C-alpha cells in the first residue's frame, strides 16, 4: 500500500482521457496544467457550434461540437443532450481509453489543510486501481490506504475486495446543492476537508456529481449515460444523478464497487438558483418516485454485461416510470439508442478502433 503523495501511484498517461464539457474558453486549464498536460483531453462543446472555443497552448486535445456529434452519430445523435453539461457523455463514447476523468470548467485546484495543491487526478487513479468493499462496511474507511487495514470482525473471505468502477470526488467552497437549498443557504461554503475514502455499500444509492468524477470506462462505461436533459427536455441538472443511480444498480448486480470522498477540487462559482429551480422543478417531484424505483430495481441473471443490464433497466424505466410522466418513455428509448451508438463506436473486442475523422485537434 502506498500513500497518495508517493510517486508509486501509476500516472496512466496512455490509459486515461480527460473529458470536459464547456461553452467558454478553457482558461481554467492553466491552473491544472501541471496535472493535466500529460493527458489527452476530449472537449465537448455545448451550445453554438459556430463559436470558437480557445484552448491554452500545449494541451493535446480533440474538440467536438454539435455538428460533429450529429455527423458521427447520425440519427442516434438524438440521445445526446444539447445546451446541458450532459453532453459530456459523448466524450465517454468516443474515447478509446480504459479510464475517464471528467471535470467542469469552473472547478479549480484545491489545497489540502497543509496548503499543498491537490492533484485530484492522481487520487482518482489511486481510487480506481485499489479494490472496493461494497459487501461489508469497514469502519476504518478505505482499508487499502496506507496506515489503514480491515478492522476486527471483518470477514477474511471478503478482504480481497472487488474492482472499483467509479471514483466520486468532492468539492470545497461551493457545495453541490439543489436550488431550494441554494436559496435558503446562499452564503454557505464548504470549508471542511475530510481525509477519507469510503466504498458505498451494496444496495445503497447516492447522488452522483459529474464535476469531479473518475471511472473505469472498460467496466462501467456503457452505463455512464447522462440522459436527456437541457434543450427541449422538461428537466435539467439530474443528468449525473441519473447516471449514478443506473450505474449503482448495475455495479451492485455485477459485483463492482464505487468509492466516494477524496479527492477534493475547488468549485469556484455557484450557478443561479432561480435558473436551477426552473431546471430542477420536475425532478424535485419525480425523484420521490425515482428513488424507490432504483431501490427496488433488480436485474436478471441473464444480464452478464453492462449493455444487457442497461437495456433491461431501460425496459423497467419504460414500464414503471413511464406512468409517472411521458418523458420517461422518451428517456427509456434514448437509453437504448445510447447503447446502440456506444456499440457502433466501440465494437466488441476492438477497443483500439479508429476515431471518427474530422474533429478539431490540438497540441
């Protein structure tokens, strides 16, 4: 076991892509340059495809706008959200790497209590490369960290752990609140740094936030669909949570783990709570039906791949949530379209297949 600060943590330069959704110039990358520059970036431009997005010099990147998405996916492009950060999941689809780290463009480098800058990407890699323990809770947090271990009473048969599919990071400064909480706590800031990583237990859901997130694309990639949000849809700001709920059900079924806690990033600015309330309005009501649905969702033994799990889950969404609102009938169809598009761009057994031509590139 190695401490996160030691150089023994693999950097995975050739095995990880950084996915960034944006509508603006990516000046924030200058702060991340020491940590991100060795990696390949996939930038998904939201909004007006004619707008020029400037990327600081020296970064290796590919940039996709809406025209690229329509050209590459054709009719299946309908499953990718427009005018919403949910468009980031297109980057997951076109990547050919084993791991993904995704971050928002208003997230900066945080500092730990000693004042040292936090290499968030390194900690996500460490989380993803160490096992998870979803079947029995270890009260001393992550037993694989340096200085920790399994506590007395932890079954020896479970100490090997299981593969970690998702690493969910947290945020200092602006918390990830919904609009009602933003409105009643407009000045609240998160100043608490908790030096801990936990495995989320099997059968327990969580609200996944997409602005500081790593995952094993080869394990769980097809389930990381951020749904239909934004332009033309009756809901927004539930994209990452939808993906998290779907992924958690599938990870529980297939026997994989999800970690949450470190690393922290600095979330620099709060979005407008009144705009957010309009986006979240339906979701605030619907989530009272969504949570019980996912809590009770089960998958058949025939679901041996993520794709099979996701298709079966889409059928349950149509059958059970379609009664809540017709939107979920549309979403269920989009879930199927997403898997079809994923499989077209990622043929089985051909992870190194060529990228579609014609995207903007830079170094």
